[in-house]
C-alpha cells in the first residue's frame, strides 16, 4: 500500500505534517463515485500552499459540485523528494494519497515565475509526461491559472490549457467540459478544442508561433476555428455572489500566513505603473460589509483562528474600512480576535481604522512608498507624498504601534542615486516621527524594516517595454543602500539580484524559454524560489546549452509596435492605454485615480464591468 510506504518515510523528514493530510475541515469525498477528480497542485511547499487564499476558494468550490472532487498536492521538500524517488513512491494527494496520474485534471496555480521547475518536478514525480505533446488520451488534462498565466508562453510546452482571470466560475465550467469529454470516447484534441470555448481559457496547441530574424515574435495565430484570435480573461462582476468558503483546512503545523484571510475587495484603481496585479485584476469590486462579517464569523467559528487579515491589493481603499473593523471587533470581541491591515496605502483614511483595533494586540504595519523621492514616485504613479508617510507613521506610533515595514523597489525606470538616498532620508524621518511621539503614547522597541526588491518589468504594465537593470547595476545599488541605511532602529533587507534576473526572463519570455526551463530542470534545478536551492550557474549553463540569450528577455527595451508573447491574452486593459502611461512616466506625469474619473484603460468597452468607467 502506498499509504504504508508514505508513513514509513514521515519519521525521516524535517516536517512530517507537510505530508500527512487529515487536517480539520478538509474534504475527503468518495473516490469511486466522483465523475471528475481534480488535483489542485501548488508548486511550492505545504506551508506556502496553505497560506494561499485562491487554493482554499477553488478547493472548496470544486468539492461543492456533486459529481466532482478536489484534493491538494504540494511540492515536497528536498528530503522527502529524495526519499520518494528512492522508494519509488509517486507524488500523492494529501486527502486520499492517490498518485497524481490517477486524477482526471491536474491544475497548477502560477503565483511566481521561479516555481516553474517545481511544476516539472511534480509532473515527473506524479508519473505524467512533461511535454503536452507526449500525453495520451488516458493522461490527465494539465491546466494552470493564476497571475503568471497572463503570459502563458514559457510554459506552453508543458500545460494543456491555461485559465486566465477570476477562477471561481471558470474552473467549474472547465471541469464540466472535461467531465463530459471523459465519457465521449473522443480523442484528447477534441477536449482541448472544447476547452477553448470557455471564456478565459488559452490552449497553446491550437496556436502557431513564428519569429523574425532578430528573434522577436512575427505572429501568433490560431490553427483551428475553435480557437479565438485573442483570449479574453474571465471576470467575476459581483463579489457578494461569488463563492467564498465558510470552512477552510486548519494545518497541524505553522504556515506562513496562519490566520483567516478575508478578501474584502478585488482590483485596484490607483494605476501604479510597475504593478501587474493592479492592472490584471481591474476593475475594483468590493464585498459588502454585511457579507464580510458573515464570512468572518463563520470562519472564526470553524477554525478557531485569533487573527483576521483583511486581504486585498489596497485594503485602505475599501469604502467602509473603519465601519468594517468596528463591526468585526464588535461581533468577535469575546473571542479577542485581532485584525491585521496589510497593503495599506499611505494616503488612505487610516487613523480611525487603527484606533478601532487598538484594544487588541498590535501587529506590524506595512507601508509601500516604493521610491525614495517624489519625482520617482510620480514616474511610477504612486500618488503619495512624504507627508502622507510621516502623517500615517505618526498616527501608527500614537496608536501604540512600534513596528513598521517600508517596502521600496530599486532599479525602477529613470532611477538615480538621489532616489536611492531618498530611501534613507525617509527612513530617518520615520524614526524621528517615533521619537517625536509622547512617551506615554508610543510603545517600546522601535523597529523600522526597509526592504528593497529589484524591479522586474511585467506584462500588462506600462513598464512592460522597459529593460531591467543588469545584475552589476543592481548589486552596486544594493551596496550603496547598505551604507546609507546604517541608521539606528532601521534594518535593511534586499532581494537576490540573480533571482530577479531569472524572474524577468520568464516574466517576459516566449515559448523558447520552455526549452531552457526543461534543460535547467534536467540539470537539477528545483525549488528555485528558495535561496539555498537556487543554482544560478546551472541556469546559465542551461541558457548556453539551448542557445537562448537571457539578456534578450531581461535587458532589452521593446519597441512600441513589437508583438509581445502575451498579446494573445486580452486582459481588458488596452495596449494603447499602457503605452500612454509609459509616455507619461517618461515625463514624470501622474494619472488620476479611476475613482476620480475614467482614464480610458480599455475596460469601458466591456459594458457593465467597471463602475468607474464613464
């Protein structure tokens, strides 16, 4: 029995609860009675997977269907991976411990480009051919969704169908198509053609790609009538009517975000020019206060968690934020549940919200100035000022907070040394704001953490045409920041420049990146998002051996009329709007918030979708 073999391995690995399953609120449906069996695969470790809200939503919504079941599959850590290969144990689901190859659909969520080798590792360990062209009618249909699916091309050789956009309704329609095909006796290609008729589904086998002599794309065209010219993303228009689980699995072990995640809104109206999520998840849709309180009460009762995180791209922009916090605190007062406020914008109404949570234990507040000077903040259309930051920091310190995290980016277009020095200036002023707060109000133990990630140009943003800084440039800037941020009470963190370089290659890659990915995996690259596992030199060998130049993807400036690999996807945002925003960034000219008036991003052509469109 495979289960007995798995049990024998658990005492030999670091974190056995990663592989045991059986957590409270998990769903184990009868295997034989299900007409469609879906394996939800998260291409990272259990503690990362179980922190992901999207997995919890889709896991629950599939299991709500009477003829379908969904089970979870996570990437094993290196110790378990080696033992499974040694003992010839296939990758298995947490619920029933069935091998991945026994499922009808194997679905991956694409949250991060540097998890792509994990997808290949999971397919291989699960007994599924890596290349989609090598799969037979009896093999599972391999699908993928999530933000990275908006540029599906680097994974086009390995994934049968990509789901682009909101997944709650889309995934059920996709599963229904596959369930109907299972009993039809038709060949696999007929299933793929039928999937192309589902909104937001891109089937790479149904498109032919050609290249120019200079390596740029020449064309991406459908090769059959079932495939649309462009794939329009799926959109949930009413979040109150969208499915949301009232019970979620509760892990036996600590995970990264060990709390209730309450999605209060989806989308963002701010228009930060570096932010892919802000463009992809337009338009803004809010859940009602009443619905959120109902969900929170049910989840608290079902899980026993003592913290609720208000999840969105910009929680401070939720229309009734202060009222929501008061309502949650009132309903959950006896349980002493704390409310955490991630993703707060500096110019949002914050003080009242902070005061509403001050009865409970304090958690760290996170702000994202992104750039150190006003000029560069205008370039990226951040729409905040230094006064915004300092005012909110003073409010936080006066409200009893002493821990503040400041997020910045380095390598942004037009960045100068003055912009880097501005990061240190802001950090000093935040420290001063703490000591200016009366001792009777402020908490002890000031901690200001400055984190500087490396700018990665992403598809469907105004900066999608911009080059990334070279590794040497990034490392010089990191050394400079290390020196100027030697400030008492301030800690400086930065991201690995080599890793960000690879991320840029995949973020803007085309189908030719697939052979690099496969070669790197064959040479032993897995779990690349974990610094201790990342093998930069091996990746460079894979590029050299496949004849692909990484600089072509990361360091090259694109021209306005260049066909981009992700142009096959219609995100709802027009390419013309993105180019206009790029030109405005060159002039350090800002664009107003969509709530103040429509900016013509392209959503207005989709009637009834965006409430802010004129």
